[in-house]
């Protein structure tokens, strides 16, 4: 059975890694094209949550700690070289908590943290709004179609719809178990990316700013929860921590 890490374009001699965490109900597929948008010195490594894609036979994580334990073990395997953590929506919370837990586990901290389309985890979300485990299958499907998480063509594929709801429900169960612990902060550069038309998460810059003692930057981009297709496909280009700039504006190391 394949492991939890997927490298769309292996670069064993790369100088750094972009380690990405997917959204609720998502897998690695939406992120794979990012490999072509990265500089030659950066390798894209995608973490696959249990219960989907190549890990279809692996039981879903039933709690937030189970979800993070698996991701932390995978992170330890790639942290020998400099890395940046990036997560979208639920993945933003996973990336943040990974950065917190890495230090406690004796793992080298990330050189930067990019959180996309997510509110700060220390602020309570509106639990009456979808998506939530209390929602019916139909309500969850309507939500996925509304935000663009599932392609319209899938409406004609009952088995794919069933699987999409099953995976989303499993992830919702884990994320609803997450409770930010007071004092959980990171000491790394943190960048918030958010869509100007995103109605899903109130990605409040000040909420995230409070959670790092390092530099903070907020970037507003066109589109909704998944931006526009053009922005999404080139999203690494908006991640400032990946820009190799040294004094004078000439290309150089970003760490």
C-alpha cells in the first residue's frame, strides 16, 4: 500500500520542501500541478490523509490527535532539509498545529507557514453553518458543489458522490474535535492567503497575526474559497516565503 507522502515531481537534490496539507474532504490531486509552478530548488511533497486515494484502505482518523499524529510522523521523515508548511482550509489548521507540535517533538521548525482560506483556530466557528457532521448527505453535497470542491460532472456518478460525502464527513468529525490550546503559538514567518469573495471562512488577518511571534503578512486574492482557477494553479507564486530574494533584489536563498 502506498505511503502517505506523494511527490508529483521528485527533486531529490532540491534545497527545500513545500509540504502541503489538503482541505476537508480533499486529497492530493488538487495540489499536484503546483509542482510545475515551483522553482527548481523546491520539491513539492503532499500529505495524503487516511481513507482516500492511495490510502483508501486505511481507516479514517477519528480524532484530531489521530489526524495530527499521522501527519507529524510523515513530517519527521522530510524535515532533514528546510521546509515550508502550507495548508488550505482545514489544512491550514493542520499546518499550524503541525508547526506547534514539531517543536515539542524535537523536529526542526518550518522556515515558514502559509495558511490559506481559513479563520484562526482559536476563534470559535459558526457551528450551525455547513459543513458539519450534523448536516445531511444532500446538504453536504450542496455545500461542496457551491464552493467548487466537487465538479458538476460528478452529479451523475452516485458512487463518487457517496465517497465524497464519506470522506468529507470523516474529516469533519476530526476537525470538530480540534480545540486550540491557549498559548499555542508559532515563531516563524506566517502568511495568510484569502479569497476576496470567500463566504466559507472569515479569514481574519488579526486573528492569525496573534498566533505568531514571527513576521506576518496577509494577501488578498481574486475568487472565492478556492480562488479562481488561474490563481489556484499558480498559488505557490503568491507565497512570499518561497520567493528567493536577497538584498538588492537579486535571486538568492529564501532562508
